[in-house]
């Protein structure tokens, strides 16, 4: 028997990937952005509404201004791989949250492999990844909900290490990178 047993409950996996395109206005541009998200994820995206009215931006409360879709499983992993390829597998430490999730944005959706269509245009989009360990359902279930211990929650350091190990990525410190 080997003394280095790996606990399968400590494995980190992708719970979900949320793709978001925020247009900032309703109408034709939002409909075209919806088609881009649908082509990328294979799902019908949900419209997000403005929470408050901001006159300088020209948006009203409850006006549809963005669309997003949540992807899980193998499709989420494949989309994340494509998104990170655009970023050249480089993220900043500031991209990672304290509870082990991370997000990043890309400037042009056509970098993901979607063919450019002049009638659609080019949209930037955000990716947000939620990480989890097995057993996370314990505090989400309806009957007999429990608590997840502090040791079982994913920290920022664990998420960074998972990213480096899984995708062979590079995590930069924004304060040490010079802007050219």
C-alpha cells in the first residue's frame, strides 16, 4: 500500500461557466448579441435587465441590456479552453475571487472560432467560472441542509494552483506588470 493516497473529495472541478455579453441597450444590438451567445453555447440565453436608471448612459430601470448563458459539464470545459486560448492562458491574480472563482473578458468573440458575419458585428464577452469540490450539494439541498467546513471550501490560492496545473497557465501580478 502506498502512503500517498489522494482524497477524491478534495478534487476541484468546474461547477459552471457563465458567458455574458453586456450591450448596454435594448433593441437590435442585443438581439444580435443573443445570437452570438446562442451560437457559442448551443443554449437560448437569458436577458439581463438594468437595476437602476442611469440617464448619462441612456438606460432605464428594467430595460434589457445584456444576455448570458450558464454552461455546465464538458461543454463548459471546452468553452473555457477556447476562451483561455484567446487570453494565451495568462490571467492576473485580480481575476480570482477570495472564494475560489475566477473570471476574465475577451474583446472580440470571433477569436473563439465563430465565423465573422458583417450583419452581426463584433462583441466582447465575459467568462466567469465557478469551481467546486464534491459534496457541495450538502448545503444547497432542501432536505437536511448541512454546512461545508472551512477546510473544504476553495480558497483563492487553491483556485490559482488548480488553474496553473490544469491548463498550464500563467498568473501575473498586475502591480508588477508595466503598461506599455
